[in-house]
C-alpha cells in the first residue's frame, strides 16, 4: 500500500493471503488510527480504493528500516 497508489481491499487480501472479513476489520482499525484512507470507487460503489495516509507512510518507512536492519544483522 502506498500514499499515492491505490490498492483495493481484494488486492490487499490476495497479497497477504487473508480472508475478506479479516481484511475489512484490519482496514477499519487502520482507518480509525489515521493510517489508511478509503475512497469509494466511482465505477463500482461496492469497491474501495485504499491509500496510506501521511501517518501510515511514516509508520511504513520506520517498519521498512527495522526490517532492513534485522535482515542486515542475520546476513
């Protein structure tokens, strides 16, 4: 998920191999915490586009650094 590139709920579920119900709960939680923005798809009102908020992007960048540091320590 990115701040400027949309991801659908379905794409997210497929990427993390999760079921739709779990993904919806996760998205609601992230949205309440201000990390994700959900925009209705004008072409299909049942579908939503997901974007990281600036806060979500900040957390993502910190996590990526942590993962990189962990990877560097084991290799």
